[in-house]
């Protein structure tokens, strides 16, 4: 495939810089009354109680969550693309996020409360989604066709969304608990969210680490990978498990946020080429950048209201989807 | 048959050749039978839905109430509640079915329906804009038209590299649909709660209490659009082969393409202005028509009839399954049509529209 376009350390360094700038901006900017000046003062220990509360409790939590979700979705997207060898594979587009949200809606309508059960359930739902993706890629003629896979994902997502709304119509309590959650937003999550989503994220990344080399071999084709002593099916299965963990965690924490898993690998490929080993590090840094930038925009665009962050990522992601599809030959992975 | 059969032996297989006073008409036998059958089924379900409900009427009572006779309760039930809803469902289903058939044929791909390539979402986004910004009763239809045309033009222009066929076109359409969906959400997030509630039916697709004016416009649009579609059937049927064959047979390709696309947009937008995005009707109805006709043609009229039947039945299911809670017809269609869409995608990967 194409050679790396930029040296890896430079890219990593600038992505890291960008990430810290965005973290700072996320602490300083908001839809409410606390402007940059008071926020800065609060950050350096001054300021009144209001400003300190807004900066540390509200925006701080939001920023942490955005970073977690960004890492999970960015890495999940890259891995899913590598495992399916499909530049259009995105957890949201392929129905993994929809599986996770549907599972949460079912669990809540069966009596669970939004706070306690949702991580395990969302991961389970994401796994079901991943397994379906895996099954579909095994079908002859569908797995090799990136575009048909996306269409199947869209159909699957539409179906699950309709089923979720059916459950919500039937049951007012579920509707109230879930309405906020299904939009996909980083604001107003409980502080516990960070503490229970962090282990999920770390576990997911730990599963990934031994998979990086086999995945890189897999991009050369299944035969070459088996020739090099790897097990393509096993690698794919384990990767999808990791993706399910990552995406399930992100979805449980912040609801379905689409297109991050498409945008981040796209950028990473542009920056360092299509090697998984190089791309993963970049994706882990760029994922939070994208989510943070979208979140900051979602606060600023319609002040004093806020947009769901999923709306902002859709505005960025859909044009990139068009660009990928339009590119003369779909970049092969 | 009382109609004189002229040159019965010269008619192709499965066709009737009718000759009246020097005019010759070739009719595909199964298509005609399917059309008659669909009409009967439609009439039966309309009659049933008019008389059945929480307050049952006899057919005679219902018909008298429809003309304004009978006691006030029955007149209210039939003329204010049941009849407008049935008419709205009938017309919008027919428009969506015909539009789906046209676009599928044009793109030579059975998945290329207005809903899948984002025309529905474009119309919805603009209709919601009209609710949120200019709350007059005529505006949704006009704006839905402009939204649908915007989406269609975008989809065709952006997919230009791959032509209007193939899957690339559809994924571009999906992306455009997502963009317009995000636009709708953006506007709903900014609107106050009343405007957002007023716009809600447009986001899921519902036949509940639709504005009468939009239904009238849809009726007029359909009366103009269906004959136009019937005129386009012949060149479209030729275009299913290849561009070269069509040109050789004297089809003005760019003009027919433009007209078909314009007609699709016209029908879809008028229907969406009434019922909201119930796009899967446009996918399922032509399939149903094609199955019933067993003919590899362009069954526009039968698609319209199937669409009307499907829409009316889906609405009935939505009203009764979880009564008294009403399930919007869009959700019913998504649950019924979604698995079907998946089945098409996964079961017959290589088969294109024939």
C-alpha cells in the first residue's frame, strides 16, 4: 500500500499537542455564562464558586468523557476497518452502535435502571452487532463489497431504531430514562460514568495489543497471513471482540455518536498510511481530538442551547463518507 | 370476452391483443389481473376500515355518513376522522410506490428508492424548517419539494463519477440522508417545544391528523404525475437494457432521465409533505407489484396500487396492535421493510434489477 506520508513521531507529537489544546479549550468554552476569563481564573485556583463548579465539575467531567469515548471510538473504528478490510466500516454505519443502544433500551424496558446495568448490556448488544457484522462479511459476494456491507448496516440500524421506538412508545418510564441517552450527548452524565467506562476501555485496548501484528499481516490477505503463521479467523474474531468492548463502552457512556470511527481512520490513513501498527497510535490520539472538537462546536453553535454531539459528528462525517465513496478506487486495506 | 380479439394468434405469449376500431392495444395478461386484484383488495380494505373501529358502523351507514347524512356522531367519525386518514394514506402510498418504481428502474438497482438515497430526508428537513420557521399550512409542501429536489440533485451530482447506477450512488445517497437528518435534528434542537411537537410527525412518518391542504395538493399532484409516469414507462422499459440499445431504439436518454428524476422528486416530496418519511413503501411496493405481475417490466400503476394498499394496512396495524397507543406508520413500515431490505441485500448479492 502507500508509503507513510509523514514521519510517525511528528504526527504523534502534533496530535498530542492538538489534543491538549482542545482539552484546555473544552474547559474554557461553554454555552453558558461562564466565559473564558472567569474560567481561566477558576482553572488557576481563583474565581468564584460558580465558575469553579462549571469548570471542574461540568466541563471537566465532559472533557474526561469525551477523551474516553474518543479513544474508544477512534481505535474501534480503525480495528473494525482493518478486520473487515473495508474503508467504509464504521461501528455506527455497520449497526454495532445500534445494537448497543437497542440492548440498553430493552434492558431498561425490562426494569433495569439507566445507571447500573447499562455497560454490560451495551457491550453485549455491541457484541451481537459485531457478530452479525462478522457473519455478513463471511457471506460470499457481500464481504468483499465495501458498499454492500454499509447498506446492510444501514438497513440493520434502521430496523433496530424502529424496534427501539416501538418499545419506547409502549412504555413511558423507559421513554423518559432513555430519551436523553439515545441522542448521543456528553453533557449531563453522572460522574460514575467515567469510573466504570475506564476499565472497559483499558480492557478493550489490552485485548487489542497482541492483535496488532496479526492484523497487519491480515491486510496482506488471508493466505499470506496464514502463511506467516497467523490464524485469520481467530484474529478477526478477537478483533471484533475488542471492537465490541470499545464501542459498547463508548455507547454505554455517551449514547450512539456516529461517524467518529469513520473520520479518525480516514485521517490516520491520510497522515501515516494504512499500516495498522502506525495507524493505531495516531487513531488513539486523534479520536479524542475529533470528539472534543465536535463537543466544543456543539456548545458554541446554537448558544445558549446545546446540540447533541452526534449531530455535529454527522455534519463532519457524512461529507467524508461521500469523499471515501467517490475516491476513484476505494482504498484497499 | 366480449371485446373483439383481433389477430389473436399474433399476440405474444401471456398477452392479450385488443383491437377496437383500428386501434391496437397489447395488454400483459398478468399485469391486468394483478391490477384488478389489487383494486379489489384496496376497495375491500377501504370499506372495512371505514366501518370498523371503536365504534362499528354498517357499510350503508358509513356511505351515508360520507355524503353528510346520518346522525352527527357518525358523520363526524367518517367525514372528519376516518375518511381523511384513509385518503391521506391511499394517496401518499400510491405516490411513494410509483416514485420507488420509477427511481429503481432509472438507477437499474432495486435498492435505489427515494428513501434510501436521501430524498425523503431532504424533504423532511425542509418541511421541518417550514414548521419551525414559517408556520403556515401551505409552506410544508412547497418546502418539501425544494428539499427533495436539493437532495436528489446532490445525490446525482456527487455520484457522477460512478454514474447513476451501482452501489456508489446509493452510499452517496445514504450520506446525504444522514446530513439532512442531522439538519433536522439541529433545527429541532433550536426550536421551542411547541414547534418541535408540531414537527414530530414529519420525523417518524405518521398519518395522524394530517393537514387537509397538503392532502389536496398531493391528490392533484398524483392526478398529474401518474399519467406522466405511464407515458415514461415505454422509454424506461427500453432503458433497462443498456444505454446503447436505448439510444439505438430512439430514446432521448438525457431527457427521459431528467423527466423521470423530476417526476420521482415531485411524487416523493408531495407524499412526504403529507405523511413524513415512510420510505420503505417505495422499496416494498414495486417489489410486490413485480412479483404479482411476473413481468420484467416497469409496473408503475401496480406499484402505486400496492403502495396504497401497504400504507393503508400498515396504518391499520399501527393503530390496533398497541391500542390505545398509536404506532406511527413509519415505524411499522421500518419493522416490516427492514428485514426485507436486509434479505434483498444479503440473499441475492449479484442480482440487479432486471
